C-alpha cells in the first residue's frame, strides 16, 4: 500500500474552504440572524402584567415590561450578532442574557456586559380602554418611553 501524498497547497485550500462552509451551515441553523418583530402584536391584558416584570410575548422576539412608570416593550434580538435571546439565552425580571456570545442587557435593554455595544430596540405600546395591550413593533421609540397605566 502506498502512503498518502502530503497535502498540496490546492488540497489544503480546498479542505479549509470545506471546513469554513460547514461552519457557516452550522451557524445558519442556529438562531443567529433573526429578524426583528414587526407589525401589531397582541400582548394580553394589563391586569396580568405585574410591576417589575419582563415577559416574552407569544412566540415573537419581543418582551413586555412594566415598571413604576408604566408599560414598555423591547426586542429580544441581541444587538451583537442577532441571536434571539428567547431561544439562545434567557429573559428574567432583571434583564436578558445572550448565550451566543455572552452579552447581557438590563431590564430596560441597556448593555451591561459586551460584546454587544448597542441597547435593545424599544417599541411603541398601546393600551386600549378595556385593558388590552398592543405592541406596535414596527414603531421604534426611545428607551425612556412608557405607556402610563391608570
């Protein structure tokens, strides 16, 4: 049996490209590069949202929060590499954690640990007279905007 010939430059290049392609396929099957939410999203009734809470809404990449100033909503898509923290991370009353690369966000979406450097997007929240909440995920608002709960 003849020993294998040492790899040539062309063969090395091919093997490196093949490995890179496999890595890209693996990345694309994860939750990276998730799309942000859009349009109106029904978010339940205000009576069910406790002050100090941060709760995912349905299967949308959005969380609904309530603090002493009112209701707010923000994205769960990490601003570092677009991982959906609902799938690859965690959401709690104290904030969001991205398991993809270790970024952490406080309960208002501000970055507390990188590599992310940009805060999470906030969305407009509407409150109907019957207490029904709608998140307008196509409308970005400032992180300080709240919908007052009477």
